[in-house]
């Protein structure tokens, strides 16, 4: 009955491996260290007219690095960092562009004037006094709101930026792979030892072999999926975009698990006379604006739906109402006409600032009339947002394996007693 003793030892090895697997945590958390960054601004003549405060949060380590690098793309003071946090001060020359390009997860906590001398603001104050108590005051309220807004750029702004890493858990992988690979090897040895001598022990080792193979197969499939998603995500990040504002009228949750999915997506966009308007990384997802006209937006949504993507889109009646509300054509024209009426009452500097504002407003009106400014938001999941629970899956399989092993050990002891 030497084979029984050998089988018992092999079962004890499997028991030890399974017991160790139950003690391993499923996830780890280690916030990235951003390092120390030398400032790019050694001298700056004159104080800035504005000081701003921006706070950013990131849930993934790669997005944290992205936000830190975006911050450092501006002229910056010395960067101070510790695990999970980065702080510096950057010099912003064009506040409107900075505000437009600010990454997802970043918020402007405030912007204070240090030396306020805004021509547009002074013009708005003069026009408030001139139109007070008249119907023209109401027509100019959108202008008053804009001119008095803290986002109005004036010279340069010192922006104090703090980036926090809230931290997504990292799944523990290799220890579980090593344990189940060890169980598979020991199970093969057990099958060799018992296949001609005990059907019961053979069944036990077959069960542990099956469970270990099941874990390793699912692990490889998941890693292959994550790898394919990472390749597709990187290709989507590198897409060329036309830029510009658009009205979001629908959305789709894209399934980008391979490069073939990206190729199909781009082909579908082209076939429906659409373009890539913008590609914006928003931490755990990528938001891709697909610019499309009124005639094709339903067709492209249907193509996404046939692909198995989750989609949503507003109906034609709601779309017309949205466009009327969003464009505000009548209100914009009223504002332009009223401002034109009061230009002679402004100083030359104030008049120039208001005329620049009117030119931007006319450009907005022109863009809003272009149906190409409709877009569908397509979302792609970041590979870091896929967090497999290898530990939980391993624990689930380990319970079944332990039951089988205990049965095998009981059978071995029973056979040992019978030989005495």
C-alpha cells in the first residue's frame, strides 16, 4: 500500500498550497510616487493679475501620471510630491484655453484678481448704468454674466495645482498562478500514482487537476482580454480629431477589446459621413465625440447597436427642442443688436473689447447653424478599469478542492487501517 502513502503526501502538499492561497490578499494598493520636478520658471517680471486654484483626482496610476505630465507641460514652479499627491504652481497665459483643456477630474476651486483692470468688465459696468431700468438691460444680461465671470482671461494667471491619487486596487496575480500551477503539477503526479490502484483517489486528483486547469484557463483568457483592450485603448488615444464644440445627442458604450474593433469603428464612422471631433481621456474611460449630421446620426447609432454596443439617443422631437434651446439664435441676435447700439457710448479700449466679444458670439452663431456640430459620445473603457478578482475566484475553487482533498485523505486513512 505504498501508493496510498505517496498519494497522502501529495494530497497534503495540495492542502498546504490551498491553505496558503486562502491567506493571500486579493488586491494591493500602492500609490505612485511622482518624483521631484525642477521648476522651469526662474524669474518672472511683474506679479500676475490672477491667481487660480485647481484640484485634480485620479483613480488609476497611468491617469495620475497623465495629469501630472499635463500640469508640467505649462511653465511651472518647483514640484513637490509624495506618494499619491503632487503639488506645483503653473503659469497660464491663456486662461480660456487652459480652462477648455483641463483634464477630467480637475476642478477650478477659484480664481481671484490680484490687480483687476479688465476692459470688458469696465464696459459691462458702464452698460449696466446706461441700460438700468430699460428693456435693453435684460437683452444684455448674457453679456453681463460673461464679462463679470471669473473665467475672463486677463494677462497671466498663477495656478496652484494639486493632484491626488485616490487609487484603484491592483489585483494580485502571480501568487495565485504559481499556486494553481503547483496544484496542477501535483495532481498530475497523483494521477500517475493512483490511476491503476484506486479509482476513488484517481477521482480526487482529477477534480483538483480540473479545478487548477479551470483557474489557469480563465486567468489566461482575462489577461488576453486586458492586453487586447490596452492595445485598442492606445490606438484610440492616438486618433486624430477635428476639434471644435458639438452638441451631444446620444451615447454608446463601445466594446474595444482588440485592434479589429478599432478598425471597424473607424470604418463605420467614415461610411456614415462622420468625423472624430475629439478624444478626451476621463480617467477610467475615453470619451470620443463622433461628429455627425442630422441625416446620419440614427444610422450610425443603429450600426453600433447591431455590433452589440449599449446605445442611447434622443428622438427627433427632443433633438429639435434641444437645438433650439442650445443655440438660442434669437437671444444671441438680440444681444448683438443691442451691443451694436451702445458701442458709441464706450471708450475706445472698451469698444475694442466688446467688438472682440461680438465677433466670438457671431462665430458661435455660425457654428451652431452647422448640423455637423451634432455628436455621439462613444465611451471606451480603460484597461486599468478592468480589475479581475483572481483572489475571490481562487478562494471559490479552493473550497471545492479542499473538500475533495479531505475526502481523499479520509479514504487513504481508511485503506491504511484496513491493511493493518
